[in-house]
C-alpha cells in the first residue's frame, strides 16, 4: 500500500494539483477570496445532484481554511476511497462548465487528453492508499 511517507504519493499529488490548476481562470468569491480547483470540484459534483461523501468530509474539517487545503484533502480522500477518477469524470462532463473554469490550454478541454488523464486515474483504483485523512 501507498502511505503518507511515499515519495511517489507526493509526486502524484503534485501532478494532480498541477493538472487541476493549469490554465484555471481566476475567479473570486463574493467576499473576494480567490477560487481554486476545490471550488470547481464542488460545483461539478453539486451539478450531478449527488452529495459526495468526500466533499462532506472535507467541509467538516475545521482545520482547513483555504480552497487549496480543501482540494488537497479531497484528493487524498478520493485516493483512499478509490473515487478519484469517477469524481473527476463527473466534474468534466459539462463542456460549458469547463469553459467557464478553464482557458483553452487546459488538457481538460481536449477530449483526447481528458480521456488519457481519466484512463490513468482509473488505473489508480487498483492501488491501495493508506493515508491520514
């Protein structure tokens, strides 16, 4: 199993975060706080009208104050519960939403690259992650 001390885990999480932040449009909340990929994931999963356990879990953690921190916790939650590919795929279903959140260079806007990314993430479902949440 992959644990918190694994170098590969840190590399994987950094790459996932890079993909989710790459060419992300700058958006602000009502109170002026910069939105991040966490907000994109929340909106995408809310649109599916299913309450995602990972979103519920992360929002219940009082220690997390920033969208980046919440996003990282969500990625870890999804890895542990083998839900990362499915969760991201649900967020990537709506082309209008993708264009609202990402500029043209984002790999998520390319059907071929999106399929490659999701295919790789589905392969992670075979890996056991024992991470501190």
